[in-house]
């Protein structure tokens, strides 16, 4: 990387109390702070600045955003599923507008470890294709996102990397297995989620004595994910969350980044298929992904937990980390 302290503005879904996106930002800051002056566009700029020790501006203040980009060298789209309209077409246009603004001011635009799609509708597809082609560098976090770009009709060179979270140093959190077994569960609201929560609670009771398992629930996005009672670990600091996950033996997740943390810490995991990105990640990692079928979910989850709780996974997280680390150099290359 060049050591000329470029001014980099980072945008993404930051400041919304979503632990997955905050982990992405933590990785970006950790890898870039020695090489660049960083400014983050955040919903909660004060909290972001205090937690990460970087400059932060209100993402909803058009004048602050405009001045930040105008005074920068590089606009960095910081990973996650930004370019899709499954959740919101408005947010898609917001992120596209930042890219357009940066190119108007002739800034370098790097879209880093993106999860692309789905994008539907004539005009969203048109503007997404038009604007993403303006980027100087585009890397995606998985082959599925690469295929989505082909569907959109993008004709620029794209690098397949891995999620930016893998750029974190997980070595301090790799630990030997302790006595007792701890299952981390990350849930979210989805259609008829109540019946699935009840099923998970039943399994918890059944396995507590038989297998000596303890279930711990982690809401990754507050307050939406706080859907269950019992012991819930809500950690304000991301390093505390990493420490918590390092003590787990298995993760059951409906949150994508909870599964990525399990993978990075070399722990087995079970996905709940509420999103195609979860299904794809589980398949590529050789881990089970349970369908939302009320007739089969409970039995499949119970058998999967029993099968995986004492098994060491066969995947190697170091390769994902290497890909992300290598792609950081692309941010500064001319």
C-alpha cells in the first residue's frame, strides 16, 4: 500500500446498531487507519467516532456528505449488501448517489467486498448497471454476488474476494475447547418466526440435560432481533462480542455475519435459510442450512446440533482472510 495518507470516506450501513455491519467497519478501520485519514458516514457519527477513533459525519446531512467527498481522495463502499432493493429501493438509490457524487468531483471510487443483489425493476436495474460501471475498483464477497453482477449486465472487471470481516485478526480469539458445550443462537424477525422460536426453545430444554448444552442468544441488530427471552448477551463493544463467540462450540444463525464469525473462529455452524446469502455461504462451507418448514425444522435442527457439537469443521478460514488482505491494496492502486 502507498504511504501518502490518502483521505478516504467510507460509506455503508453504519451506525444502525447492526453488529454485522459494525464488524465490517471495524475491519476496514483496523486495516486502513495506518495508511489513510478516514472519515465514516454514519447514522450515529458521535458513537462511531468514539468507538473507532476516526472522523465521522452524519450520513443524512447532505452538506456534510458533500464536503466530506469533496475533501477526499477516495470514496470507499465498505462491504455488506448495499446494492440491492430487496429491503429498500430508497437505500439503493442513496448508495448509488454517493458514487455519482464522487465521480462528479473526479474522486476514486472503490466498492469493496460487496454483496450484490437482488436488484429488480427496470429503473433500479438500469441505474445500478450505469453507476456501478463508474467504479474504479469493484470487489465482491462471493461468487453469488459475481453472478448477480452478470445478471445486472455489468461489463467491468470484478475481483471475487471475501467478506471484509475476514480482514480482522482473529488469532487472539482462537481458543481450545473448554468443558461444557455452548450453542450461540442468532435470530431475526421473519414470517411466522414465533413457531420456530418455540421449536428452538423445546430443543434447548431437551438437550440441556441429555447433552449438557447451554443455549445463548445474541441479537445482532437491535431492537429488531430481540425476539426471545432467557439469557441474552448484548455486548456494546465488538471486541466483547468476539470474545463471546470464541467461547462457543456451535453457532445456529439467521444472521449472516454470525455464521461468518463462526467460520473465522473455526467453529461449526448451522444456517437458517432466511436469505439466499446464508444458504450459499453454508453450502460453500459444507455446513447445513435449514429450510423454514414447520414440519421438519425442529427435528432437523436437533439432529444437526447433536451431529456437529463435537466435530471440528473441515474448512480453513485463513484463505478468506488472505483474499481480503490482498484486496486492500486495490484501494490505493492507480
